[in-house]
């Protein structure tokens, strides 16, 4: 059971980092609708369990940690990095590979980032000991939460907001672009308070937009969830067409 809990935690943290990022990177004047609700203040830590695992990297005394947070934690979890035990050469190769795959690390930031990574996951460092959760606690992180104050969103308003504020980074179909991660079909869309926290406090290179209203979060949710519905419907139509084609071939 203990090993199962550790495995479950690792999967949760990895997914959380990918999701976590689900920040809507954009700038625009907010629609004047209802302000923030009495839902938990996202700035007070209304994030998932994985968030606590990387907050400690942002220490004011270590400016290199900001590069790490902006460039690495947009896709990876803190635990994924902390469990590595690599030489400086191996870290350099990893960073080079990540930049080839699209990591936004600027040339002048490479050395500071490598210095930080060498302290976080140095070869010969003490063994990494992950947090443990019970199977029930791990499973609860995947439960869908009530939308609460973020319910009742409008797909058309959400589409307009997305086109105005987010499309430049997250792409037309919300499947991710050069600067932003995919947002469509993410687990965070089932946890409205976590999406609100990401939008209002920021993630990685995306700044926070704390002026975002509850209504705007609801509209984002409605639109992004509609993309998931459309994908399912498109898949059903495709499967139906394949079945019909197969039946026609047999009849011929």
C-alpha cells in the first residue's frame, strides 16, 4: 500500500504540473461584472497538492530560482526535478534538449539556470524522499469539484475573452502554442477554483490577473469545456463514418 501511495503521488504531481499551467496568459480590460466571490482566495493557496512542492523554489535570495520557475515548472513538477541526481554535464544536456523542444530559456539565462539545477538535483545529493498520500487522498485530487461561484458561464463570452486574451499563447484551439500550454481537455477544467487561482495569480512566465471576475472565470470554463465536448462529438462522428464505411465495403 505504501508503494502504491508513492506511485499515486508521483502521477498526481506530474499531472498537476502539466495542468498547472493552465494559466490563461493575456491582457485586456475586464468586463465589469460581479467581482470575486467568497470562494477561497487563490492568493492564499487555493491550488492543488502539487503546488506546495514547488513554492519553496521561489526564494527571494536566489534570483536563479525565478528562471527555474518560469522555464521549468511550466511543464514539469518540482518533485520531478528534485528527484534527479545529475552531473553538471548531464544537466547541461537536459537544458539543451528542453530548449530544442521549446523551453523559453534565453541564452544568457542558461548558466544561472544550470547553477540552480546543480544545487537542486546534484549528483551525490541525499536521496529524494517524496511526500506520501493515501490512495483515497490521491484519488480525491482527480474528483470534479462543484463550480460554485464560477458556474453559469457563457460559451460565446468565453470565446470572445479567449480570443482577446489567450489565443496568442495557447493557440486557436487551446491545444497549446509556442508560449503557452494546452488548456483544452485538462483536469483543471473540472476544478474551477484552481483555474481561477492560476488566472489570478499566474503560473511560470504568465503574470497574474487578479482583476479577473468570477463571471469571466465561468465564461472561460464554459468555452474551454465546450472544446472538449466538440472533440468528443467529432470523434463520435469519425467513428460512425468508419463503421459505415466498413459496412459498405462488406456489402460491396
